[in-house]
């Protein structure tokens, strides 16, 4: 559908890649950024290196979304950045706007599901209810992103292969708006499909993230290194088993099995997880959204997660040591 007004809020590795690819379409594109990234966008444009070509685009870039209502808002920040990020776009949300949080870990809207299976995560993900109050569930789209992206400098991103997005309406209702969005994403070269079981897709990704992200920080190793060593491969398998058991206890069905997810991890190649990228750059780690919230949900459902908790403790300790030594950036 030509002419969709799309705002990408957050121009890090994934957000920058999605924005740069969407700039290839007829969509009216804008981005929300700040600091050095915003300055780089104004001075040099948004640069994408996909391994074959280096492209530059010049989307509208500001510290807030355009004043007019947007058709689509992609929230591409870290979970701990969402309260601040949503303030930059709330004025651009109209009755027909689709809001797509593309986040690692458990999204706040899943924690606040009416059946309450994930409610143990609410105090971490949406403690004051601000996110739940801001967006109606009928405008929210659940999202899972599979991408191998890095931000190599402010306003400069690289992508080893085309990202894949799996999308599904949070309220489970069919929606023509989502079909239009999928079409535009595909036009941009992004692999995109809809899912009637988006919560299961999200949990499969949570399991993969939880099995690799904290461990990658502890070991300071890429995905291929973690998947290729007998010792770390065993740890990955144990965390996957524990995380999938929590998902089953929460009522999720048709989850992937351990071997399926391990195969996906092994195929990722020498890519650094987003958490390892953040650790190396001195940024805040998403240990809460990716890890501790799942441990809390497991505890609420009496599902033991001893290996997961141990790796999370080690990653938390290591992150704290880096903060003491070097300070930290948001």
C-alpha cells in the first residue's frame, strides 16, 4: 500500500536497519532519535551496509514523531527505554495507528494479558501501568524479529542478512491494516509474515534469547562459538528446556522443541548477540526483560530454573563489574 506513514522510534542496530530498508518503498518515513545518532542522521543520513551494498537514505529525523497521526509506529528501543520512547510518539497515535513494539524479551502487553499467566513480570515491565494505559490492545501488534544487525557508529548500521519479522495482532482479530503493513515490509526486502499464535512465536524467541544472550556476555563469545563448544552447548540446552517448561506452564502450546531452537542458534554464524554488543559498548543490558522476568514467571508457576538463574547471576555480576570500572551509557 503506497503512502503509509511509518515512524521508526529508536535508530539502533535493528531500528536503523528496518528504517533504511523501508526508505526503499513509497512509505512516508520518519525516525525518532537523539544525541549523536540524531546529529549523524542530519549530517550524513542513515547508512546501511548489507554486506553487498552501502546505501544512504535521509528520512525525516527528530526527537519526536511528526505531529500528524501515523499509520504505523515501530518501537525499536530497548525495554528499559520504552517509557521514555513512547512519550516521543504518543501524540502521533490515532484511532487507526498500528503500534509495533519490536523488543527483546517479554513485551509489556504480554505480561498484562487478561488471563494473568505472565503477570509476575508486570512490576518489571510496566510497573506504573503507563504503557498499558497509553496503547489500546486493538492497536498493538506483537512482533518477533530475527536479525543479525549491528550499529557500527551513530547513524551507521550493518546487516548480515535480511531481517525477518513475524507479526500478529495482540487481540487476535483479523485486521486489514496488518496485511498492508506486511506488504510494505516485503516491498522493502524484509522477510515478513503474519502469525495467528504470536505469543508462541514470541516465547520461542525468548527461549533462544535467554539461552544465548546472558551466556554470550559471561563467555564474551559469538553465537557460533557458543553453539560449537560442548560445554556451552550443554548449558544452552538446559536453559532452553527450563524456559520452554515455563512457557508450557503458562498455557502456551505448539512451542518449538529444544533441537529446533538449537539448530536456529547454530545457523546464526559468528554473530554477536545484542546483549554482547551492549556489553562491549558499555550500555545497559536487557537482563530484566530477557532473563529475570522469565525467572519470576517460572517461580510463580513453580517451575525450577537453576541453570538459567545461575547464568543470569553471572551475567549480572559481570555487568556490575564493568559499570564500576568504566561507567555506563543508556
